C-alpha cells in the first residue's frame, strides 16, 4: 500500500494563461519546503499535486504538516494509492482507515471517478466500498446526511486513492508570485499578522526591525526573530535587517516637540525602510497599522507617515478589529511570542500626550530642527542582518545602505 | 574520551550518555551557566540553549515548542500527567482506564488515585503480551476521564494499542484525556502525538543517551493540568523551579543526535533477529517478546537457571543484561505475571535491550556466554 499526499490547488485554478506560471512556483515552493524532510517526488496532474516519498527517511507526517502551511494550497489529504480494482480498493479502505473508522459510529463513502474507463460509476464504487466497510466494522452505521466520517474514493488515471476528511490548506497564492515587499516588524501582535497576510497574497518578505540599544534588550530582538521564524513557516525563508535608532530617537527627543515624537520617529523609519527596501529588491512596504488603534494610526498621522515613504505602503490590517488580529495571531502561532513583555523601540521615550491629528506642514516644520539626511545615513551605515528559516536562524553579514 | 569495553545490553534500564549530550552539559555548567530567567546577556544565552533543546524535542514529535514541559524524568512526567489530568477533570467523572503492566510510576500513581476516590480499570494483557483492542473499546465509557497506555512495554517490547485508545475515547464521546508513557518508545517508534490523538506523552532522557534526571511531558494544545508544584512560573507554571539548563541542553543534544527512526528500527531489528535465531537453537530457552514488538527489547527465559544467577554470571564476563525490569529489584515481574506465564519461566527471565552502540559481536558474545552459563550453572544445581 503506497501512501501519498494529495494537494488541491486554490485560487490558482482560476488563473487563465498565467496558471502554468503560478503552478510552477507552487511546485517549486513545495519542493523547497519539503527538502529538509527527506526526498519526495512532487508532480502535478488534473489540478492536484502528488507528493510521494522517494527516500526511506522521507516522512509523510512531516510533509503533511508542512503542506498545511504552504500558500496556494486550498486543501490536502493523505491518501493511500491502490490499483484500480474494486476488491483491492475495498480491502485498502478497511485497512488504511482502520483507526478513523474505529473512532466513529456513523460514516458514508463518496466516490469520484475521473477515469471513465473504470467499470463502476462513482455511485456504484461508493456503495460497494461502503458495504464492505460495514461488514468489517459491525459497530458502524451509514448516515449520508451527517456522517462523522466521510470516506473518499477517487478513481484517477494512474491509480485509485482512498482518504478520509481532507484538511483545509492555508489558501492564498504561492509566495513569489506577488513580488517582494518589506515588513516593518516590531515585537507586537499586529506586524507578524500583517506580514502573514501579505505573504498569503503571494508576496515574498524581507523584514526590517528597529532597535534602540541600550534602551532595548537583546531579548526584544530575539523575540522578533522568533516571531519571524513562525511567519517563515508560511512565507518561506527571509532576511531580517535590524536598524539601530537610539541616537536618532535622542535627537528627536531633544530637538522636537514631545507630542510629535512618535510621528517624527515613524517618518524616519519610513525613510530608512524605503532605502533598505529599494536596495534589496522590494517594491513596497508593509506595516501592521489598524485605523484608530493608537495615536499614530489616525488618518492624519498615517498621511504624515506616508508622505515620508517613497513607495506604496500596504496596511493589510487597516480595517480589522483587535480581536480579529488576535485570533489570526493565535492561528499563525505568533500570539504567545508577541505577548512576552520586552521593551521595544516604540515604547522608548513615548510622549505623554501624543498629537492625534498632526498636519504635515506642522510636522515638517518641527523636523526642520534635525539634520534628517545625516541621521538616516547614520542609522543605515551598519545594519545587522540574519537569515530566518523555519528550522533555524542564521547570522548573515552586516550591511550598509 | 576512552570508554572501557563492556558489553552493555541493558539499554532499557539506562543508556550511555552520548558525546554530544555530555559536551553540551559541560558547556552549560561551566561556561554558559546563566539563569534563563535573568534579563542580562548570560540569561539570554542560557535561555537560547533551552529553547534550542525544546525545539529539538518538539521537532522529534512534530509538535510545537510550547507543548513541551521539561521535568526530572519519566517518573515525574507520569505523575504530573496522571495527577494533573485526574484532578483537572474530576468534576466530569471518576473513571480511569490503564493497563496492569504499566511502569510503576503509572501503576502506583493510579493506585494512589484510587485511594483518593477515583475508580481505576486495569486491562490485562494476553499470553502474547498484547493488550486487546476490544478490551480497550469496552473499558472506555462515557464517564472515563483519563486513559493511560504505554506505547511500548518496558519488559517485553510489546507495542500497545495507543491509536485504538484514542479511537475508543472518540467513539464513546468520553471527556477523557489520553496519556501515553513513551519512555521506551521515544526515538524508536514514529510517535506523532498531535496526529495520534494523544493529549499527554511522557519521555525520559536517560533512555536515549541523555543524562539521568531529565525528561519531558508533551501537553497538547488546550489541555489544562492541575499543577502539583508551585513556584516562580517556569515551564508555563506547570512545573516551576529554576530550569536544569545543563540537563535540558543535554537532552536536546541527545535528541538531535538520534538517528532517523526508520534507520534505528532496521538496525535494532537486525540485532534482535540475530539473537532470536541463536536463542532458538538453545534448548530450554523460551522467548517472551512478540516477534513484531519493539526490536530493541528481547525478553526470554534461560532454561532452569534463575535469572539473578545468570545475570551475575554474565556480568562476570563483562556482559550486562537485566532480569525483568531493573526498576523493581528482586520483585517478581508484574508484567510477566499479568501475562500469565508459569512461575518458573518468570523466575528465569532475562531482558536484553539494545542501543545504537551495540553490534553483532555483542550478540555473539552474549550467546557464547549464555551457552557456557547454561552448561555450568545447570550442573551446579
């Protein structure tokens, strides 16, 4: 009995002439994501991708777990492949789904015949398999409307496949089909979710993090790396650049009105990020802002921040509620990491009463007290870099932008 | 490091610590000795070492790091799982199902729970050492709150019906948690608790070439245990106390050094098969371990020679095996007794257990010594 992983494509199947390209990227992503788990053959036919173990250490359990986190996959199921003969199919179904059948009281069988040369229709095949399973499992009864377990029998070109309930995939589009963008990541709940959402739309990620040593600690940075490692389980590997901004923050504190501290700092972040993004092949920035959540996330504040960015800024969370963001972060697995209590650069020198409706001319006038260009240059002179993969975090060379 | 040559065939009792684990422990005792809760860099480095170990253990089970709580070993993991689960669910029922041949850290905990008002069902194995699946389905009722089944029996190597237990809980619609004592199975069987419907799973370091005094408990998402120990919030408050970073690091290193399960299985199978064939030719030898059990364990009776006598004879030849289970010195094996074996066979039963450090030569040396022992000791009677 050969076991395979059947992967069903999502939105890709709606693509017209580009479909092949999307499919190729997805195949490449699946191969790359499974590589640390042993050798697999990954092929596609009839809107389904087949993953088969190709070496003794190739572990389908782990492959299945990975498949649930690959964007572009709408559903996946572990199945056993058998020859297209009804007796063999019956025996395989009873054996392969033994534990699942033991755990339920009601079931039904669904047949799907895409190989029309097979002598039985979908309905007939389902009825015969159902009858056999009943005879082997006296505790079961058939319930076609609300069964606890649905056994699926797919009769395809190369073989018949038997599986239980397919699992929902991560949806979205394959990473890499939507260009490249840079996520501005803090240590909070929102930005990892924003990164995940854009990756789900096929965007390849680069991460930019701002740190303020000695005001912020190594632990805060490790927390961000850990958050990104979680996100990378979905988005694939990415680089994270850490920009140190303590001196810039001190300058703003000393020379600008306190109520504008956050907004001016965020404008600095936008300028620095634009430059890193441009030089690393990104064509947009991503932030985790949600309208009205804090003072710097009002329409007016966002307008001021945007004016300092020289590329599109995506804010996938702009219209979401905190509760929705929290629920997504639980799903992604970043929530528990996000709530670890370390100072981040945004909580250093926080103004007591931030301005909620700043106007751009007013902010620009305040900024004139600073040598903006020199401060940005200084931050970008030595930017630390690590490469993040789901398995581990590799130190990379310090960069200068 | 030179390791003196002995033929150690008692790996289910404990194992030699692997170089990787010993090195890691030394490093974490003498160089990176910070407290993982400290905010400074040394604390961070200790915490990183711990995170890495947690990740290694989690990955070996295909679960998330937050599912892993470090403990002092198998006994503590089993105690925490049973007491923690029974008390967390005591409002939903009193019935606990386990087997009569669990390790004593499960058995005696279950007996204690009986004294505290819980009702415990002990399933008995057949002569072949197996627990029948039908018995599991029958025993798990709607009001069962905990099922504890070992993955592999430590004396015979028989593999127990863990997945059937999960199915039984599901079919009965019971509010039961499923605990699996995987101390003997971890690293040797493909165990995926999240996939197999296991809620709690105990492992121990010293059975897989990590030091003694370290173990872990897998706790599934959403499962709450009533803690037994209170303190400074470590290990998600389930098992507080400053973490034993050197031992935790060593456990992680030992797990990372484990060969892939399939490879280990094949190597152990070869040794087991070879010993079985040779024992089959020896008169008076009866094998108790099932053919398709865990291949690193082989339990058999050596004729009429009492196990202890034979054990000492073998030890005098530099060969180390165990009589029954090493944990309960001189007590008659409760496992073989529950299997209904004749008393004479129980009293002469030996357990050989392999690790990846054993070779074909070790098997040959054991057989030679056994033959010699059977000749000389039988005559002395």
